[in-house]
């Protein structure tokens, strides 16, 4: 629904744009550095994944509302946990919007994909050998509508009535469906592959667990 | 079984690639001969018929040269010529070939009907050029300049001051009526009447008994034969530096303006569904199964005649200093797929369309050289002219599904789902622009208006039940009203902008045209409302009623 209209909410001054970007980058790094034991290899892999998904989003931008970031955020959230998932979502949003258009909406897109990553962290997709693809497909469809709703909030101003917003959402339904279909396609094609690739990075939760266990053992 | 299906699909795809439909491409034509006609322009299309080519010139008016009508064999040998010593202006009434026939008023051999600029209509024998009969009509500065029409065993002639109907076999007059003054205006013949435009923008209806009535006054000048379409009578009106296109409802005489075009319109042509117009800015395609709505445009300058080369190619002279002819190909849905140039050794200003015979094209321009092109024997295909996208898309989708079916037969269900999803996504992407457009229209129709754009008592009463456009920037509004007949929100906006001197910048995208800025203001976007209801699709696809308040608002906070 986001691309159905040409209006993206308030126009920001360059300074306000910069403040939002700095805050988002700060949030992403804050989430990443809270990881107690992140190896250099893990950082390289995550950065590579951020760059790849950013490039894919820019590449697919001409296709209306086909968003590879959504499934990627789901999988990162599921495999690496909510905090790294949110950091991933924020970084991809910032980097890709620097190339395809930055503004007030960046905040809402980052929030939307962060929410998707948090949703992903609640999934139990099993392991690479016993991958529960059905759960991923259902989540991929639901997350399209969730993201589009959150991103659409960017057009809301004090002058927007509930009825205005409802009509706006209604206009975007074909694009929501397209987003869901795109997500499903990405999930079917690359879900298992990405899930397995991310498995080589220990999840934050696993790391925390191992740290706690170390202390317990040492104590 | 599955393997056979896959093989059949691949075979079908291969055949489609190897044997595409052949297009009439410039590359497939070769100049066979050319003749420099003495001291004259060629301003109207030649005619190729039965081994002969007929062409007329329009004199330069230097020395003693006078306009002529020539007949050549298709091999380039001159058969006869006919000079008018008395014609008074540039002759541009197209020649009319009358195949031999008979009717209640007599019989006739193969003839060429010629309208001269001194007001004379003359009928010549096609075989030797001798005059069978002639009849004079009024001349005011010039006489006959428009296209003569055949109506059974009669000719209907657009004269300088009106119209006359003459028996083909002997020139006997059936009727002559006074209408408005004409210039290059032709006649539309329908079952019950004849329709003609004039230099004052009037559309006249003349019944078969010669009774005339003024049906509509559009202002401007009508310089072509009105065109009958399933949506009404189509006219392209010349107005100073612009032009407008109108539809006339023949039942009640009402007219609507459907488009604003560029300067100096060409003579439009039509087939069963589409009308093609030209002017100094664009060649435009209108779909008359959809109220003659604009489908596609190609930027060019063409101010004279247009011609169908085949069901889906339009040939036209580009009226510029080094102008050639151009060939525009349109799809079955009216979209322009390609435009290629047909260059000749004598490119330059021109208004005459080419003429097509069996494997031949005859053409001429202001250089006054008649050129005969023949189709080369070698079969050539031109990928530029052929619309490959749908066929390649279909082949790819079918092939992908076939491979998916094959994978399924091998129990590779994972790959089957992948391929099915890919096909589904690509198909959905292909239909999304149209689907979203229809969906948005349906949302608007079913949602209630908030009534914020209601009638303002300070507006003139003459604006009641007309089209009104409000432009709002930072709370300040400018309003243009009293507009009529615009079919889309974009056309209405551009009409208002023209009236109020707003500068509108429009960007074309796959999902339609978007207004990027008005008067240089971009903000974070422009949104528009129809009778207070937020519109949900691009303004070029949003239809508007005859009584509407279109409100553009700059978003900037």
C-alpha cells in the first residue's frame, strides 16, 4: 500500500532527517554491542547479509511492493533473536533508503521491519535439517500486512481522519496482496537456504545462555 | 506423458520464435524509381490502382507552372497528365478513385475525381485523363480543398461555402447547400445524413434531401472529415497554438471535450476501434470502445495525412526540415510498441501520407518527387516492430510451469512449488497496474464522501454542474471552474492549468502518470480529492464526471 500513493507524510528538513538516521544507527549498534560474545566471523556474515539484502531491495525496487527485506527480517529474527533482528532491519532500511529515498517514512519502515523481526524471533522454525517451512510461509504472509500497516502510519497527521486512513488502507490492498505473494515466493525459494546460512551464527540468546551456563559452572 | 508435454511446449515456443508475424518494416522496402514532378509540392497522398499510380501536385506559383494531376504506370512511365490553368491556390483536395459502376443516375467507367482550388470539381477517365464532366462551385480565396466522398452513385463535395451532391455519371446536381466557410474539411457519410465541419468550428448535418442544420459550435477550425465511432462523432479542432478533441453525441447533439492536443492537427484516421490523431506534439491513439479515451502517444510532428499501413501500423510524414516518414506500430490494446523511421533520398517537410498497392508504396512530399518503393523478395523480420514482450512472457511462463510439472513427476515437489510461486508472482505483477486501478475506482465508488469540498457560494452560478479544479498550497486556494467534458482527472487538471497558467509537471510511471509538481512546488507529494473523497489511483486513469470538484492539495508539513 505504501507505493500506491505518492504521498509519504511530513516533509523533513535535512537536519531532522539526519537526526532520525543517527538515532536509528545508534539503536542498531546499541543492539549489536549488547551481544556478549560476537565473533568477527559472525559480524562479517551479518554485514554481508545486510549488504546483500540492501542490494536486493534496491534492485527489486521497480517491482511494486515486492520486498525481500520482510522475509529476511523474519529469518534473521528467527535465527539470531529479536535484538539482532531489529538491528538488521534498521540497518537495511537505512542503507537502502539512502539509495532509493530517505525521509519521514524511513522511521516507519524501520519500525515495520523491526516488528517483523520480533515476530520472527517468536517462531520456532526448527533446525536446518528439520526446517518447519509451513510456519515460515504463514508468517511471511502475515508479516506483509503487518509491515504495510505500520509503514502506512507515516501518512497520518493531525488532519487525517480515521475514515481517511481506512480509505487509504483500502486502496492499498492489491499491493498488500502483492507483498504477501512476493514474501511467499522468497520464502519458498530462499527460506531454507538463508535459514541454514544464518545457523552458522550463534544466536544472541544461545550466546547469553552459554555465558550464563559458564558462570554457573564456574560458580 | 510429461516428457511429451514438455517437448510439445518447447516445440511451440521454438516455432513462435522462428516464424513471427511479419511486420511492414522500412527495411523490407526498396526504392524502385522516382520522378521529380515539375515545380510542385505533393501535399496529398498518391493512389495506386490496377497497374497505375495517380498523383497531384500543388504549384509553387512561380512563373507559368500550374498544378497538375499525373498518371504513371507502376513501372514509372507517364501515361497522362492534366493541368488546371485556372486554379487559384494550393491544391490539396485528395484525389478520389471511382471504380467503374452504375446506379439510378447512370453508369461510369474507372474515374478519378479531382477537386480544384478554383472551385471546380472535375471527373477524369482513369485510362487516358480526358475530362468526363466538370462543375464549378463558389470560390472565396480558394475553392475545393477538402476530401470528396463517394456516396453510392453520387459524389459529395465539400465546397468553399458548403456542400454539393453530384451524380457520378454526368455531374448532374442533386443539391447544393450553404454552410460555413471550409478549408481542407471533408465529409462524413452516414446512413441518414452527411456531416461536415467548417472554419468556425461548426459541425453541420445535411440530410439526404439537402436540408442543413447546425448541430454544434465548438469554436476553432475543423479541418478534416468528422469520424464516426461507436462513442460518437470524433473531431479534432485546431485552435491557435493548441487543439482540442471532441466527441459529438449524434442523438442529442451534446459534445464533450476528451483531450487537449498540440498545434496544427493532422487529418485523423480510424479503424473499427481506434482513432489516430497527429499534431505538432504527438501522434495519439484513442480507444473508441472506451469513450475514445487516450491510450498512448508518441512525440512527433505530423500535420497532414496519416495512413494505415496494416491493421496495426500507422504511416505518416514527419513535417520537419529533414522530416522522413515514420511507422508507428500499435498493439491490439492500442499501446504503441515502436516507431521506426522510413527515410528517403528526399526527406524534408511533408504532409502527404504514403499510398499502398500490392507490394508497393508510393510517396511524395514538399520536394515534389514521387517515389515508388517495392517490397524486397527476401523475407525479413524486424524484432523492433514486433511486440515480443507478451509472446516471450507467455513462453517463459508456460515453460516454467512445464518444468514445474516435470519436477513434480520426479517427486521434486520443492521445485514444483518454487516454479509455481514464481509464475504466480510474475503474473500478479503483470496485472497489478490494471487491477489496482479498477480496485481504487471501486473503493472510491463505495466509500462515502466527507463533504469537505462542497459548493462554495462565492463561486459564479455559471459553474454549477461543471467541472471545477481547486489548487491548494499551504492553505491558499486558487479555483478554476466552468470546465466541461474532460474525461480524466489529469486532463481536467491540465485544462485548468492552461486556463490559470499553472505549470504542471507530470511524470510517467508503470502505474500511471503522477503529478510531481505544480507551479514548481513538490513538497512531499500532491494528493487529490474528488468531491472531497481521496482518490486512489493516478490522475490519468481516474475518470471524472461532468459535475465534479477536483481538489489538489500540496502535502508539506
